[in-house]
C-alpha cells in the first residue's frame, strides 16, 4: 500500500512549509517562531493547542468520538548551533544556526498528519500531537515529562521518528529493545606539580598521568565490559600546558560515554571513578571526575513496536519494514517519553538509489522532502489503526 494519496498530493505545499522552517532555524528552547507557526496551523484546523510546555513546546489535542483510548506522536523542532554551507534559496537565514538533522522535516510530517486527521476524522479516541523543543542536547523531552506531559495528556502509547540517511526511501524500521545509546559526558581534572621540563623528577607530570588514564579508560570497555554488551568511552579533549619547557600543574580531559543498558552505564561510571583516582594516586597526584548523565537509551516497547510495524507495513509493504537492526550509539531524548509510556521510535529511510547525501550534523546536510508523505502517512495510518472505530 503506498502513501496516502491525500497527503502525497499536497507534497508541494508541505515542502514549502519544511523549507520555510529550514530557512529560519532556532536553537533549543528558542523555537518561538517555529512554535507559533505550528500552533497557528493546528488551531486553524480545529485542533486544541496547549502552549508553553517546556517553554516553547506545545501539544495539539484532537478528540473524535467517545473512546477513552489515546496515543501521542512526537516531533522535535530545534536546530543546531552551526553554519550552513548549502547555497540553495532556502538555506539558513540565521547565522550560526542550521537545521542539520531534519527536525524541520519531522515537524512538517507531524503537521501534515494532523491536518489529514482533522479533515478526515476517521478514528475514535484522542491523539496528542507533541511538538518538542531542545532535542539537540537540551533535553526538551525530559523537561516536558517533568512538567507533567503524560499526566496532562494521558497516552496509552507514544511514537516518534527520525529520518535515516543510511536507509533507502521506502523503508522504515520498527525494532524492539534498545535502539539508541545513553549519551553521558565527563570532565577529568588532574592536579600534579608543575616545574621545569628539564627536571621532570622534581615535578609530578599531569600530562603523563592523563595519558595513562586515557589508555586505562579503554580497558574498561575491552576488559571490564561484557563482550556481548556495547559501550564506548571516547576522550575527545586533552588540555594542558602553555609552554614547551614547562611541565604544567594541571591537565583536563573531556569526553563522552555511550551505553545501551542502564546497568552498564552505572557500572562504567563507578569504574571510571576508581581508575582515575587510583592512577593519579599512584603518581602522587590527585584527580577529580565530573560525570554528567545525558539522555538514557531509547528502549522500544514490544507492544508499541508491533503496532508501529503493522502501520509501517501498510505504507511501505512488509518486506520494507526492518524488524532487526543493531542499535545506534547516538543519543535521542525521546527516551524520556518511552520511559514513562510504552513507546516506539521509528527510522524512515531518505536516500534514493545512486544518490549521495551528506549525513546529519554536516554543514551541507539537507532533508529529503520526498519522504514527508511517508512519515505523515505513517502517523495518520497509526492513529486510524490504534483508534479504529468500532
């Protein structure tokens, strides 16, 4: 079954919406223009809008019939703090801001589905259209949940999606279990004893200690983590010293930790603390670890995933719904919603055969407008399926 004809026919208009959003990107919790556009469109279609959730976030609610069943569908709205290098007419007009991850497309997909459902009203129950701010590191999903998202807008299940530059157009994923990793960050500060580089024996060199810590951290993955599990510890910054002939007093290391299980996340944090302190102590130095928890892993519930797979098959065919796939190590704050309500996070392919596309977060990334009807049709089909009339 192809995408819904009613939605596919409106692609030129939908592409205009998407390109307008692309040209006016806004960072997390600053999506004032985007939020206003979304709210005005929803209200013009007779959808009840609740604003100012997590600041610029909002929820559109459409109730049809008398059923007490309800589902939520989420789209992210924010852009990234980077300069765009594309030269097409709808390139970013806001310096230092770019829709380099496709959130402009995700927002358009959900708007298109909302309009379709408001016009056809072919369901019995309530759908909450969740437009979330600050996915790119700001944790807007967490803030929405903490502000009572699901207490104010109860949902039996919640769904989200992301475009995928590694999958062809006409494919979708519906994979149960962990599909993305936690994304934590750390800062290690090593304090030694500075001195002249020609007399290292009179100093305690934090650069040497830091180098040993970098190597030691890798053994936590290779020798302390179950080989059947997945984990990444990447030291991405090493700052020390200001002159060629001076051993510095201090060195600072920064990086990220990615895991797929909360128990692995807990264990690695403990092991890092022990390794860092012990390595510094062995050399007569001191070291502190500041470990900041980021997004938890996205874990798709079996029940919601099965329902998403059925709806996806109606759009792209059973053979084009990917049911098993290794999880990605990137972070995604849909995880907070999926912790509260059974959820499923879907991937929608966006690459045509023989086409080369720049990956997400690249300064020349561009969302493929061709897939807007796929995502919008998935959402509309899912609502009609889960809230089917008796």
